[in-house]
């Protein structure tokens, strides 16, 4: 049996430069999330959806295209996040394109080591803020 769509998306997200996996800051169920330089920039939602933290600037820059795409559900006005549906394998390249945009936004400058995803007390402190 082949990999599920979520498994395929996970594998491709983790292949993006600088992306690491860790426990979600925003979910109480310790769901898996994706981080770049200790900043949570994506996590799976229900079914075949993924939340991607593009940043307000990237959302503004790509507003028309994102608004016109039925796979994209914006979060509340002013949010850094969009929800992206991937019901078919043919949607995966679009998801990865958006993950690449997000990862590029959060990577540290050249020569600066990236921080790992938060764990332990740091994770708990961040969860209290959200």
C-alpha cells in the first residue's frame, strides 16, 4: 500500500531546506509541527489540510493568487497563517511551494546556525502564550 497524502506531504515538507519536525506549540494533543529556526511555520490540520505561516508580507505579496485558489482558506484578517487543502496528489507541489515561501521567510541569515524546535520548558512557555 502506498503512502497516504499526509505522509507524502510530511516527507516533502521535511525535504525543504531548514525545516525540522517538533511538537506543536498551538495544539494541546502534541501534534506534529514543522519549524524553521525555532519558529513554527506549519502544522497539519484536520483531514488533508495544512496550516502554513506565510507571514503577513508574503500573504500580501501573493494575495490575488491565494484568494483565487480554492485550496487556500485565509485565517482571520491580519493573520500570518493560511489553511491549504490537498485532496489530491497533484496538490502537493502547490503545498510545497507555499512551504518554501514560508521557510525562506524564517531561515536565519547565512552563517547563523538555526535553532531547533522548542522542547521542554521552552515549549511549555510558548504554549502558555498561545
